[in-house]
C-alpha cells in the first residue's frame, strides 16, 4: 500500500477533516495519554539504569567529578577561573553545561553511577515534552502525545539517554529552543528570549552542537528576516541578550586562544591539516551528506537478511553504519527503528510541501543543520544524535497522516484507536528495555579498550572494598582496559590513600618496591605480559572478576621480582636510551636524525610542517634528537611545538663537533600544545642541531610528545 498523496486522493487529509474527527473529549484523552507517555519514557530511562549500557564511561564519570571539584574549590577551576565556561576532558576543553547540571545532584547525593546517569535522564525529559508541544501547538498534529513514546523506542536515543554523555543534554536544550522560536514566530514575541537562552544552553552543552546551533540560527535569521524587521524592537533586545549569552564564550576564547586549534588537532580534523581549501570543503560535504544516508539511520546491525542468510553478500554501501563503535549501537537495531521509515518518508514529503509554513520550515532547517556538527571531524552517532529530534517529528507527522486516514476511511473511534496506539508503543518501549537489560551484556564480547571498556563500576567497587578493609595493602588498578581510568579512581575512590592506578609493566621497566602487601588488579593481557617478561616470580591469583559472557575479565594478583631484576633493568635502561638514525626531509632538504624508539608515528612527523601530527617516545624521557645537515646551515632560531606538561628543553647548535651555543628553558603546564622558540641572537652556521625535551615530573620512563620542529 502506498501513501503517496498524489496517487491516492482518498489519503489527502485537510485541516477541516482533522478537526472534524477530533472532538473535545479526544483532546482531553490526548493530554492524559501524553502524561502517561512521559511516565513510560521516564521509567524506561531509570529502571536498572546502571545495568544498561553495560559500560560506565570516563566521559560520564568526569561530569560528576568536575562538579565535585567545583564545589570543593569555591566554583573555581584548577586555573582559578570563577564559574569557568568550559572544563577539560582528556586534554581539550569540551565540557560545560553538563558539569553544572551535576552540581546539585552531586551536592545532595554524592557521586554514583545512578545519580550521574539519572541526572542526564531526567533532563532529557525536555526533549519529549517540547517535541510533543511542537507537534500540538505548531504542527497541529493530533497524535502529538506520541512524541515521548516514539522517542523512547528510537534505539540510538534509548541507549544514549541512559548515559551521561553531553550529546543528550545538547539535544534536550535544542528541543525547547525550537519550540520557543516557533512560538515567537507565531506572534508570542516574548518567547524569543527563552529561545535564545535555550539555544545558548545547547551551544555550551556539546562542542559539535555549537556548529548546529549557529547554523540553525543563521537559517532562521535569513528565512524570517522580514518578520524580525517587523518586530525590530523585540529583535534588537534579543541581540542584546545574545551578546550577554555569548560573553562566557568570548571570555574563554580570550583566555584560551589556541584551544579550538588544539581540539581539532586532537580529533585529527581535516580543517587543521595542510591541504587546499577545496579539499577541505569536499571533505566537509562528504561527511555532511553521510548524515542523511537512510541506511545509516534505519539499517540494523546485523540486518534481518544477514541473520536469516549469513552467507549472502550485500553491497558494502548498505553497511554505512559499521563505523560506529559497538558501545554506541544496539545490536540488531538500527539507530532508528526500520519499521518507522515509511512514516519518516510520509512526514518528510508532507513537510516539504508545506515549506512556506514557519513550523514546517523550521523543522526542515533543524533537519538540514543536524549533520553539520559531525561533519567538522567525521560522522558518528554521538556527534549527530540531534538528528533524532527532527526525524522523530517527521515520523510523528507521517504516523498522524496514516492514523487520521484510518479513522476517516474505517470509521474507527479515535478514543479506541488512540488507546490501542498508546498500548502498542508503550509495550514496545518496555520490550526494548527488557531486551537491552537481558541480552545486551553479550551483544558484543570485546569488553576491552577497543570495545565496550567494561568494568569501571565492578572493578573500582571491589578495589575500594579491599583498600578499606586491608589498609596495609597497596591496591593498584591497571589502566590498560579503558580510557581515562584516573577519572574512575577519583570518582569511585577519591581520598583512599592505599588505592592507586598502577600498571604491572611500570614495575617491569624500572625497579619499584614490591612485596606481599602490593595487590594488582589487571587484565588477562597484563597477566600474559608477566609470563613473557621473565621478571616476576611467585605469581598468586587471589580472585577474579568475570566479564558478562562468563569469561575472566580481571585478575587480583600478588607477585614478587626475580632475584636478578636490577641487573635485567640496567641492561634495558641502556638499550632504551640508544638512538637510532634515519633520513628525513626537513625544509625541503634531506637531513639525518638520531632519535629514541617511538610508539606514535614515524620520526618524519616531527619535521613535516604539519602542526597537528606528533611523535611520542615509547618510554624514553628525555626525548633526544640529533639533526645532522649534509652541509653547513645558517640558523637564527628554532621553534618546537610541545604538549602541555611542564617541560625542560635544551637546544644546542654544533659546528664541526664544537658547541657554538646552548640554550635551556623551563616552561610550566599549559591547557594546550604550545610553540616554544629559541633565538640564538645571531645567525649561526652549523652542521648539527641537538635537542633534548625532558618532562621533569614524569620520571625516566615516560612518554614525551613532540608535534613539530622548525627553524629560521
């Protein structure tokens, strides 16, 4: 059956027909169903919240940890800024509203997985509430009350609204922004001010959301220019408010001038690469268009066809959602339920036809802006989650068209059909919850760093118990299985003196006190490394923690050094400092560079003129470089791009084996990578340049980062 209005006149539904079949008692029923739908939505967010998703990620824990630090430090960040605009998250400053949202819950209830996630889940209620109000007040949709249920059964939203990822908060502020703007557009002029406030909140909530909010705002500014001019007094006051709302961002920009470049560099964005502007625009266009691929949004992984016929070969373009990480997907579900796709198309066609209507036009603008944030780097569901909002509205519009057609053609009472619709959607929502709670632990069985990063709550809860009941035992938790495990340490066990992060390989690289009062919590890979290293003896496994599939995930181990450990480590230390040599191209010339072993990139990356590429020593601190020129080279200054850790740098100019000049500088910590320049005071003719970069606080065995070396 087709629902194409052009070929089936009987499906053309006018506003008069809608009002004719929508009596007053149905409107009252709709309000009641909306309240019940919100209850279903909230219940399916909160029931067994720590159990799904099965991971608790560092990007969630850091929200509450920053909130706790903010309370402890008088609402100042570590740099002393009062009410900071943004907070650091693994290097870049990309947290803001999500931290402030956790302040009161953290103050009242402390830090826990449930509190952190529940705060985000409750705030996500803004989304179904205001999507429903958009459908009721602006789109005039009789099924406006289904918005919470349609959102509840959208897999990508279901999963992420049960986390504390800031992408959900951004979308939850974007929905009231759209509603308030539409109210302003329909003559309620004072609604412009809350629209701008909610837009600013969405802007500050999530870094990819900044592009989305700005682009949506520009579209609305241009498309409704005549309306704004007609109500210029309100618009001018709105501009003043917008300036006030932008002040925190301007303050941050002035105090962290290179932060945007640094953030994009860490994300390896093409915008900061040394490529032509046309290539950058082409890259943006390709990534932007990915956000409209229906197979990405609606295609399950794996699909029904794959499950029924696993040996069948399908075109690779049908698997465009395979680049999302497993932990951001629900197995056998699309990001949006595939069964809603026909309603999406019906709603999209209807909305395009009514483009001149402000409500439908704004909906299309939101749809078009949604992929722009992800396109800055590359597509991913967290960066593009806000697409769910206009998609849910379009599905609701299509659903409403079919619903009204059924009532008109089959003469079913709206109260009966509405109640059945509510029951079906509510049961679907609880079924999805049940499926996730029962089956998701074994949807994906890579529980380590490259997969689910499972174990934060389980490992640290047990580690805290041991540390408290055995105060004479030093408990060391491995960091090899998840990102940012130091955040978990503070989140779960802040203030416990005998609980630390510590990897067994650190004990295998340099001598550290080790006795029976040291307990390691490690992975199977760590345990295998112990056996391969030959540096330990008397290995005792005291207990284990299983992964969800029943296999052993973590081992609680005590052990001792082999008798000749100091001799073994001395030989390795000497080998670590041994430099290897390689020819690279620097400023268009071939030079010879001696350097220690690296574990990130080739040595050429430090001399390629690209400030976003870096090298990192495998375990040598300091990083020593000896650059030998094929002929005498005139040099006046040398510039190094280094990381933010406190650093001591020594640069020596050598000619004919004789040191011409040596300069040593020490620099403190910085929130971003920075350029450090050394000027010799005069132009020196040299044939060798020696560079030593030391991180004095990190010990001999550490990673030293270097982005670029250049000279003039």
